[in-house]
């Protein structure tokens, strides 16, 4: 009981650290996107977005291996097995180097062919497009080698170090955004090159920190057949889910390019950036929580693990609702303030991207619990199979003449089907109660959402699109969501805890 209380305190502390990191990074990223869009222009911004997406599409295998590395490092920490931990880390480095070499071979053959023969780019920009492709490949490889070090920091729950390194990376990108307008050479090419330089510096910082703080992060050329087999088997099944998700995102972006061109890619890119910025609230919360879920499973503390998963699903959705609702009601005004030059379809992309991430937030803790068990064959076959329908359904809808943002409509529908699939598999995998999830989480968030929408919808007609109207709308949304969460979403003990903390805060503040 004391151990669980200590773990909860650590989760809260790490979450707070990561939120400070996130707020800084989000504000800087949103401003940087505005500067880069205005400096590069809509077409060059769209080119960078779609080329980077093409590179990530070739990262299917690497993404699966990366998830495998994070899981095995955290799992061995939970078992407190230092010898096996060093074998896992060294094996991870070797695996990532091999994947880098294979990725370069694939990108420089199939990737270049697809880029130059099948995709649509403005005349006169093919040379810059190819250079950006090379920079993107190099940046990806550098980031790939950093993954075992990043995973070690998170597994050890050293979130302060993780936050400091991330803030340094964000500041470096902000400096690049300020410098780009003064570049006389091709700005798109210089932008890609400078981002590669930042990735190299961050990789060195990660390596130095881990080498001096974690004993297992000293590379040794170790080859353990059992470890390699387990990691690759786990990664192989993870590949199915990772490939279907990347095919949904990157494949959808490529379909948008084929049917509507780079301008629609720019709108999709803005929507995706807003989605990623808001999703950071859940991502940081889960980054702090994931090690405890996996370690609890490794230590056979299953009741505590299920307690964490149920509450994390509910809280993750609450976070998305708090920060998404004001944006959903003021999307056009926010985009005008932020970008000045708003691409066509951008409002629709942003709104649907937020609805998608709200849907996905319910599943994130379930994904971690499935990963903790290591028994993911049936899970990945079912969920990955459902998720793979995103691409053909999006293709069909676009072929029928529907607008480009239909890709997100398809993704939202498939997301809910995947949630049902995850609950079905986890019920058999670890005796996880789907009925309890529906009662404690799903029905709870539906009631909270309905109640939270009543007041903003009722007053939205009377609020004009201005700075004052925007502030009033945001205040109404926050108050409505807060009241709905506290009085509809929380039980008596949770409500008492929130009220006590709120009274303490008000007393100390005033």
C-alpha cells in the first residue's frame, strides 16, 4: 500500500514536470509553425510536410522495434534484473544500427523512385524536394539511434532530465525559425539541414547523460539469441499495429496529395500539428504513467495495474476535452490569429483532428497494458487488421469526390472500432473487464461531454468573432467542462479531494 502511494506521488511529480515541459514546447512550436509557414509559403510548407511523412512511412519496422526496446528496458527494471537490463540495452543499440542501414537502402531506392515518379510537386521545386528527402532520411537515422537512450531515461523515470533536453531542442528550433527569414539561399533546404544539425546535437546529449547516470547504458557488443528473438518477435507483432497507424496517417497524407495537391497537404499538416500539440497533455501524462503500468505487471501487481489503466483512460479523455472544447468552438478565429494565412480546408482538418485525438485518448492506457504483458499476437492481428481499413476506405471516399478531410472522418470511426477490439482482447489476455471499462470510463465520459456542451452551445450564437468574444468563449468552455467533470465525472472521494486541493490553492494564493 505504501509502495503504491509512493508510486502515485512519483507519477504526479513526473506529470507536473512533463506538463511544464509541454506547455513551453507547445507555445514555442505553435509560434514556430506560424513563422515557418509564412517564411516558406504554403507550397514549400506542404512539400516539407509530405516529404517528411513519406520518410516516416518507411519507418514502420523501426517504430515497432522502438516500442519493443522501451517495453523490454522498462520490464527488466520492474524485475530489478541489472544483468539482463545491460544485455537488452546493448542488443537494442545493435538492432537500431542494423535497421538504420536497411532503412537507408530502402529509402535511397524505393523511396526516391516513389518521390520522383508518383508524387505531385510544383515545377522547379524537385531539386529542393530531393535535398529535403535526404535531410529527412539522415535526421530519422540520428533519431533512431537515440531511442534506447531516450527509453532508458523514461524507464528510470528521470523526467527532469528528459524535460531539460526537450526544452533545449525546442529552443534550438525556435532559433532556426528566427534565422530562416535572413537566409539568402533556398530557405527550404537550409531549414531541413539545420533540423538535422539539431538532431545530431540532441543525440550526443542523450548519450552523454545516460552513460554517466545509468550503469546499463554502457554499450558492450553482446549477442544473446534469446533476447534478440524475444525483442524481434515482440516487434514483429507490433509492426502490424504500427504499420496500420502509419499507413493511416502518412498514407492518408499521400492520398490527399494525389487528389488535391500540396495546398491540401498544408491544411492537413496544420491540423496534424494542432492535434499533436493538444495530444501532448495525454502523451506527457502517459509518459509518466507507462513505466508504472509495465513495472506493476512485471511485479505481478495486477490490481494496481488495472486501477491505473481505468483511471488513466478517464483522465486522458478529460484532458482532451478541457483543451479541445475551446478550440472546437473558436477554430477559425484561432487560425487567423495564429497563421494569418489560413489554407483552404484548414478549419475542418483542425476540428476533425481534435475529435480523432479525443477518441484515441481512451485507448492509450489499454495499449500500454497490452504491451506490458508481451502477449500481443492476437491483439495486434485484430486491432491492426481493423486499423488497416483506414487507407482503402479513405481512398474510396476521395475517389468518390469527397473533400480531403474525409480521411479524418474515416479515422474517427475506425478508432472506435479499434477500442472495442482492444477491450475484447484484453478481457481474454489478462482478465480485464470490458463491462467495468464501459461503466467506469465510456458511459462516464459520454455523460460528461453532453453536460459540458450545453452551456457553450447555448451562448455561442451571441458571441462575436473577436478577441473579447474569444476570451469569453474560452472561459465559458473551461467552466462548463470543469463543473461537468467534478460533479458528473468524479465519484464522491475524487470530488472531495479536488475541492480540498482547490480550497487550499485559493487560500494560499489569496
